[in-house]
């Protein structure tokens, strides 16, 4: 592996954490380049379960360098809690294996507060955000009123930037939202203190990655969320506030796009979504309930029940094409074990017309009608299978059929939450 990008090809929670942890064995660096603590990446190692929000999923492997790059919306309090939590569990987290960009924008108390208030004001148009302050932080980045990690490390600068930010935000809280203002001195003290804790980890991560690549080191880019939640290409406005696919790598990490050698999407054998917004293949009946039950579909970050539905080959093909993926990994194939029949969305009907492509520009995505095809299930436990040829014939038929509909090779199958529960197929 030279440089590999792994990203979610649905609406998040595709099993990225598990796969990144596995692939991290062959990487020297594991890099988060967008999103923030809205992400919840689950890694199971033996009896231990880790849910990582900000720290890359390579942290559980000794000797790997984990990088939180400039494109991440960094909540410094969550970051340090995560560092402390991992240390308490005996995982080594030091400046030698965790690096943080000087240029990452910082999520402050006022961003989290505003995230909640904005949702209340949106009323029926609410997005169902994770409430982690992601949108307001990226909005300030674009407005050029944000604070970056480097700003927390310099007392005078921290005071200046935070004073200016709070002047505006407190006016907004008190005059528009009828909410309490935040205390400037308290905020300065709090964030300067956490800045001191961040200091040992901070560096120019872009230079670090470019140098590492020049020295022949291998880099693994860990996407958060999924392509259908991408701010530009997802189901806007029901999206997150960053570029979630490989498209976020160059701006979010300072690593050149043309040097990413391989791009791999991740999608479940069915589909889920947390929060509001269009979900064409959602099943609100018995099948959706069974998928939720079998797949334990509860949010890793907020604990909310995930909406469930069938695999949507139109949306996954769009996500992979958009990012120029070399192929993809199908996760949670074992969750389909008990189904007598399995459905796959193969085309849409939009405004009375059948189409095979994602309807960019359609303002009423809720009205998409999905056309399904149905295949026989295998009704066997496949979680112990490790070689493709050992899978039941019906499982192989399903995999190959979906692969053909999506039009991109499936490079690995995942058949359980644990590291070793995978079936290689070219990766
Ligand atoms: P991420 O956000 O993409 O990292 O995914 P999450 O961790 O939020 O959700 C995926 C869930 O599925 C986690 O609980 C994983 O442990 C679990 N998981 C991942 N791959 C598989 C798989 O192949 N089979 C099963 N049964 N569970 C899986
Ligand atoms: P991982 O990395 C699933 C969703 C939220 C909401 C929308 C916007 O674990 O796959 P935000 O807080 O980002 O402003 O919320 O995006 N969302 C996710 N859904 N998995 C995630 O991350 C998500 N991160 C954000 O539920 O609908
Ligand atoms: Mg998740």
C-alpha cells in the first residue's frame, strides 16, 4: 500500500472504523481529513470495543502515526477526553503516534450551543445534526471568523480571536435566540488551558504527510460520514458540512490529490441513515425493523436508532463514480443471513421517468420511487467464512449480482464486527 483512501459510500456508519483498523496494519500513517466528533467509528478487538470520534482508527496499532489533519473540525475537549480514555484503557497515545494540525479549526462552546439553537429554529426543516457544533464551526471557517489550533497556543491571539468571535455570537444568543451569553473570561481560560494540553501533538501535518510519502511511507486516509452526506454532492441540505469522500483529501490534509494511489468506498449490504433527509430505499415496515434488529443499528455517537432500508445500487454507484473509486468493500454481509429474500434498489422513477443515475438537482428527493429486484437469501451463518469460495452459492450469486449492478469491483467482504471477519477479494 502506498497511499490509500477509504471513504463511506452511503450515509455514514458503513463500518469504516472496522476496515480502517484492519488496513492500518499495512500503513505507516492513518489520517483523518474532515468531519469532527460527529463521527463514531467502532473498532472491536477481542472483547474490547472502542468508539473513536476524532482520533484515527489506526491508534490501536502500536507504531502507527495517526494524524488529525487541517480539514477536521476539532473539538479540543472531546479530543483530550478521547486521548485520556484510550490511555486509561492502556493504549499508548503520545506525540510520537498522534499528530494534530496547527490549522485545524476548533469547535468551541458557542458552536455547540449554536448547533442546538439552530436546529430548534429550523423547526420542521431540522437536519437532525449530531449537535457537536460541526456546521457552525465550518460556517465560521468559511466566514473567516473561526479559531484554529494555533490560535489556542498563543495567549494574546487566543484572547483577540475569541473576544471578536464572542462579541458577535453573544449578540446572536441574547438578541436573536433569547439565550444566555457565554462568559468571555471563562471561555478564554478554558480554551487556553486545553490548548496547553494539545500543544505536544501539534505540528504542520501537511508537511509531515508529504515528507512521509516522499520517503516511501504508506498513508491511509480515513473518511468520516459518507458521500451521500457530502456538503456539495449529498442530499443537501440534509448533509454534514464537509467533503466526505476522497474529494476532501487534498484540501483537508495538505496532501496532493494526484498522489493518492488507490481509492476504495465502503458500503453495507443494506443501507442506513441517521437524522433527517431523503433516503430513497428506506423500509419503514417489517424488513427495515429486521435489518435494524439484526444489524444493531443504533448511532455510535448519539445512540439514535438508525433508519434502515435495502441496498441502493444507484446511490452507491454515484458515490463511487464521483470519487473515481477503484472498487469497494461490502460490509455487514452477515446481517442478511436470516433473510429469505433480499431486495436491491436498481433504478429510480423520478417525475414519471425511470433513471439509473442519481438525480442531481432534483429538489424533491423524498418523491423518488425506487424500483427493486429480489434475490433469494442463503439462510446460513456466514460469519466464520474466510474464503470467497467457501461462501454458500446463493451468497456468491448475491455478491456478484450487486457488483455488476454497481459496476465496480468488490475488493473485500466483511462478515462480522471483528478484525479477522473479512473475506479478501483483491485488496
Ligand atoms: P463507521 O462510522 O463507518 O465506522 O461505522 P459504525 O462503527 O458507526 O457502525 C458500524 C457498526 O457495524 C459497528 O457497530 C461495527 O462494529 C459493526 N460492523 C462493522 N462491520 C461489520 C460486519 O461486517 N458485520 C457486522 N455484523 N457488524 C459489523
Ligand atoms: P460516521 O463517520 C452517520 C449525520 C447526522 C445528520 C447530518 C448532519 O460515524 O459515519 P452534523 O452533526 O454532521 O452536522 O449532522 O449528518 N451524520 C452522520 N450520520 N454517521 C456519521 O458519521 C455522521 N456524522 C454526521 O445524523 O443527519
Ligand atoms: Mg459511525
